[in-house]
């Protein structure tokens, strides 16, 4: 017995998972260069930090995307199905975009400071 | 009698959360070794031991939490309900795990800062910490 809600969930979940993984991969690959820059030369540490960030991002994002299924309205016809899908996908994709810009801002704002701190620590310890 | 939906929900929920914990712990502590070596300045034995201790704590805390949160608040009567309850449970647990991951990361960074401070202090480049004032003695 398949209800329209169930069809909605089964469409929604693969799409959000795919988008999350795709965006995560892009961030991971480009972030590597930034982190190598911040943790001067210590590539292992930068890589470890990057992996933490990626895992945390997946957990929070996929967790939220999955959990938000509980807040769907009851769907009675195909029109409502399309409506609901568009709404929910729109929310999650827009949230991703906003978080993405926020991340870029954080890098731009804090990277020089972190770098300076790391350099100073290394200087004073040698 | 058919298997009740709630039993199906539980028997999906438990393996999924435990696998999730296992996977996150693996990522966290494989990379944690690098942090620990950095904190303990290459003393492998103590670095790996500390890593292991953190790992055991992480497993206990999170599997315990997964079990505690097992009970479903609402009844499950059909496939749609099964999907909804599982999504809520697994999603909530995943967010919780993400928060725990970042909490562990905070501990790692704190350890790094402390280790740096101690090193600088040993070299005489940092003032000794201000001693806490002696507590007044009450009779």
C-alpha cells in the first residue's frame, strides 16, 4: 500500500542525499588548499581537520534533511505532491546555499588570523 | 500474525545507529591520531593510548544514547508511518552525532593549546599561571 506521501519521501530523499554528497565533495576538494595554507606545511593535520569538517557536515545536513520528513503535510493528490516536493527541496537547497556563503565568509574572515596565530606559535617554539 | 511495524522500525533503527556510530568513530579516531601526535609531540605510546581512551568513551556515550532514544513516541500503523518514525529517529541521532563530533574536535584543539602553553612555560617564554588565592579556612 503506497501512499502519495511515501512517493514524495522516496523522491525527496535520493535528491537531497545526492545534492549533499555532491556539494560536500566540492567543498572537501577545494577546502584542502585553504587548510594546507592555514596549517602551514602540516598537511596531515590539515587533511585530518578537513575530514572532520566533511563528516560533521554530512551528519548535520543529512540528519536534518531526514528528520524534516516528519513536518510534511498530508498529501492527497498529485498537484499537492509536486507542491510539497518543490517546497521541501527548495528549503534544503536554499539552506545549503546560505550555509555555503557563510562558510566562505568564515574562511575569508578568519583564515588570516588563524594563519598568523599558527605562525607565531611555531616561531616562539623554535 | 504479521510482524508489527514497530518491531520492524526497531530492528532497522538499531543496526543503522550502531553502524553510524562505528563509522563516525572510525573517521574521528583515525584522524585523531594525527592530532594526538601533534599534542604529545610525537610520543607515540601515550598519544595512541589517549586516542584509544577517547574512542571507548565515544562508543559508550553514543551507543548508550542510541539505546536510550529507541522508544517510539507515537504508534506505527503503516508503511508511511514506518518511514516517518525512522526518519525522525535516525535523523535526530545523526544530528546528535554531528554535535558530538564537533565537541570532540573542540577537546582536541583545547589539548593542543594546553600542550603549547606547557611547552612555552617549560622554556621560560610564558609566565607561570597566577596561583589561585588560598581559600579562607572556615571553622
